[in-house]
C-alpha cells in the first residue's frame, strides 16, 4: 500500500516549495558532479537533507530495523526522490546527477557508475526528462537545448507510467483547454481527445510558453504540480506500507 506521509525533512522542503513555486523555465545548468556542487547557492531549508536516508519516514526505518530490509526498489527510488527534493528548491544539477545512474545505461562524468536494470528506471527516466524540460531554452549536454533533451528522455520513459494519465487530467483541471484556445490552437488540436497526452505534446506546450502570459503561468502551475505528483509517487514506493 502506498504511503502519502513524508519524512520530517521532506515535509520542510515540500512546505517551502508550496510557498516558493518554481518557474517552468529554469537557468542554464552547471554540469558538475554531485559532490562538486556548491549547496550554498540553494535555500537554507535543504540543509536538513543529508542524503537518501532522509527520504525514508521514521516509522519505516524502525520497521526495517525490526522486521525486514529496505528493498532495492525503495533504495533506488529514495535517490530519485532525493533528486526531486533538490529540484523543488532549484537544485536542478543535483537532481540530474542523482537520477542519471538509474536512467542512463552507461557510466557518466556527473552521475558516476550506471545502475543497470534498476526498479527505479521509470521514475528516474521521467525525472531526468523533467530536469531537461526545466533547462528549457538553454543549450546543455551534447549541444542540445533542454526541450529537445527532454523530448528524448520522455521518449525513453515507459509509456504506461502512471503519471502520464494523471498529469493530463491535472492539466485539464487547471484550465488547459481555455488557455490553449487563446494561445495555441494548433497544439490544442494536437492533444484534443488524447488521454493521456503524449510526452511530446506536454514538452511542446512548455516550449511554446512564451507565446502568452496566460500560457506561461499555466506552464508554471502544471510544472509545479507535476513535480509534486512524481515526488508523491516515489514516496509511495520508498515508504511503502509493509
């Protein structure tokens, strides 16, 4: 059974995130290894986070000590979840480095050794796509702009990932139709009737956000909602009831 309760450290970040939502278009990425990144550039709330163990609820830790071991699925998703927590406070490079080993099937300069066939592959790949979608218009690794890189990673995300359907419904609930009717009729025609929307449609939506103030604000809201949803999904895996 999924658990929607966060650890004490994560609760602090989630509350900060609610008060300080992110713009969907971030800044250029630094592309530095996780241990070389300067955490002082991030808000103080992240200081309570020391590693993936902080993703695990106190009750689950006690249960594991007494009854069973933390599974590989929980361990790997805790790293992905840690990346999402960093993303919530603007640590997009930290997020990138943490999800890279589970999503890229080869060793990398920033993420280190690859973890092949990880049970967190789907969530890591989805989160990796979010990193580059937030990179957006800026040129990053391999000379690709963020949106193109995001399209590539979304295409690698399992098509049956539970969030695709949930995100499309969430978009409709916050007024996607009305915003797109005013800002981008072509994109509206492309996604009309699709449930779930395709990864390409969602990325195209963000890449065209400069067309209007309404569309940009809509993308901000959807972006923050999507981060919250994938965090909650990973938390349900990490803090699975026993």
